[in-house]
């Protein structure tokens, strides 16, 4: 019965429960003392396992004078136990499959702060994107302050991967920007204070990144649909500014 006992444990019975049930299947009605003698399981554990087996409809009590004996129910009752476990398992699998299928739809939001975090944001752009990819940037008026965060390999990787980039900024900042291959710059009308806040926004891959240079804080939202939405808004504004 070793193999059957192992199977019973696989469907959720404890070792003691499986031993008691198989013992009762092999014998006529037994008293707790009989069960202790046959199984060598301590009496308190026997009573506990019997109560649990009764709850599972695998064992029933047989009156025997002033005492009680116990007998096994038909193994058909195991089928119901297995079916209940199977239903729970299928429900859990369905939940996991749904979670897996939707994981890309749920935004991942992260927060970082400090000079290194800003520098890591620049690095993330050129390291994550593949050759020929595009990124979009709303660029504040920071001049030299902006460039101190560039990683040493930023320009090299950007040019090596031939990354195409589109920038929206103010006229003063645009005048200071070099006109390099793969770079498109549009400017907002004079008098608008959109870039006086010193907040920078990047859109690349499935990420939208906000960099607040005032507090040196970075908020990253990683989600395909949100990134697509922000890219569409950027392109609309970029075309209108042309």
C-alpha cells in the first residue's frame, strides 16, 4: 500500500491521515487502540487524524457498545476530494495565466532620487534601445547643467546605435543644440513657460520618464500602452510646431 499512501499524500492528506485511511480500508472497524497498535502512531495524533478524515467524509464512526470504532468510507469519496483539489488547481492556473497575460498591461512605477539616478536614466536610454530605435524628449532650459549627467559612453552608444531622436524645447535651448544626424528639434513659441519648470520628460521603448532637476527626482512609468499614448501626444505637438 506504499504507492497508494504516496498518492493520497499527493492529493492533500497528511502522512498520518493516509496511513490511518489505508489501514481502515484493509481492516474491519477498528478502535483507536487497534489503530495505535497497528500503525504505531501516537494516540493524540490518531484522534486528530480521525477527526480530520471524518470531516473529509473518508471515515465514519461505528457504534460498538459504549465505545466507538472507525471504518473507512468507499475510496469513491477520494474522487470527490481529488475533484475539489483539481477545481482549486484549475482556478489557480487560470488566475496565474490571466496575471501572466496581463503583466505587460499593468504599469510599473518606480521612483529614484539623486545625481546618480539622473545619470542612470541617461544610460538607460542608450543601453536599452536597439540600433535604429527612436526616443522622444521634452527638454528644459538647463544648458551646461543638463550635460553633466551624461554617462561617459552616452554619445558613443547613441551614435553607434544610430538612435533617432526628436526634441521639443524652447528657442534659446534649441539654438545651443548641435544639429546632428538623426536629431530633430522643434521649439515652442516664445512666451510660453512650459520649460521654465526644469522638468525633463523622456519617452523611449515602453517607458515614460520624468526627471525633476529641482529635487533631482525621477519617476519612471513602464507600460506599453502609456508609452504609445505619450508618443502620440509628442508627435502631434511636434508636427504642430513644424
